[in-house]
């Protein structure tokens, strides 16, 4: 049996947030490439979901708006048997389906590190297929992120944030006035975990720690963005994979052109 050469190694990105934030690990696997198969660039995110239960059957818990000056304690209840585990499976699997395999990065002609050789000579220039591997783990020290999850009482609006979810965050709602476009909180929040900010305004494609209404979009196109108030995927959402590609290959982020459809390897 032959050996497999993982020439790119593994990128560990779990330290302080970089340009666009996000904490994750990544692999660039090129040993399967051929005249019709691209390399796989996979971002790995592991989450520890901390189950929050009140001391009794019901209780209260502060949501995103809870501050010392303006307390916002919302009624919560104990998770029902198996409900929390079902929630976690549903959230991770559906968010992965939304983000996994949605982008391809075209390898620039100036880079030959992803060339497929035939008869010892370069024959095809392979591209990068962007993948996401999102999983829950049972220990916080094995996770990139720890997220607390409450079971809000039915009919109660509980405002979540990046590290605090409720059972309602896997349900769709409509946040664009006069529009039927739907929004899923967990798609948006996993976008933040990957390293994406809010859609912003005026050509600013990534606004961090900004929860003003304008940060979620002003134009219809901005508001329909998943990092705004909708669920549309845009080319700029591939930025974390472009950053990983740069780290692995030395080719600048701007030189990895993004496609939202399959692009086949090119003849050299």
C-alpha cells in the first residue's frame, strides 16, 4: 500500500481573531485530484453546547439585552427528555448543509501547487472545493466555541447572541419589512463562527460588533444576505476559505476568484 503525502498539513486557527474573525482548523487535501476532481479545502468547527436548565421546572435567564442598567430576564423552563439532543443534531446538520460545499475557489494560473501530473508532466490545474465540517463535542476543552442554550418558555421572545442560543434559533422568521424572504438565526450565527461579520453598508462588506439596524443591510440585496436579514449566499461569504487558501499556498486572498457553482480543473 502506498503512502499519502499531506503536503499542505493542517492549519490551526484557534488563537485571537484575525482579519475577519472566526476560530477554526482547516485541511487542504490534494491527493485525490485528477483531470476531473478538485482539491478539498475543509474548515472544521467544533462546538460545545452548554445545556442551561433552571433549578426548578421553570426559572429566568438573561438574554442578549440583559445589563445591570436594564435587566432583561426571560422565563425559561427545563429541557424535555431528548429535546436538547435533538436540537443540537438539527442545528449542526442543517447549518452544515447550508454552508458546506457552496463555494469553489479558482486557482490562479500563476500557482502550480495544485497541478495534476500526467506522465510526469503538468496536465490540469485543479481548483479548491470549499467544505465545512461542523460538529458538536461533549467537552468545552475540545471545542473552538462554547455556546449556552436555554429552553425559553413557549411564546417568549428570547434575544440570542453569538454565545447564547435558545430553542427558537433553528426556526425561520421574516425580518425584512414587506418581504417574504426568510431568515434562520443559526445559519447567520454559524456565519459568525466561520468568521463573517454583518453585511454592513456603503460597500463595507464586513462590520464586526455592530448591531445597529444598518449593519444588517440597507438595500434590498444587503438585507437578503444571510449575514443581514435573509438567507442569500454571496461570494464574499467565501472569505474564510480564501484566507485558508492564502495560508496554505501563499497566494493572496484577492487572487482566489469565488464561484458558487462547480468549476472543473483546467488543462495546463
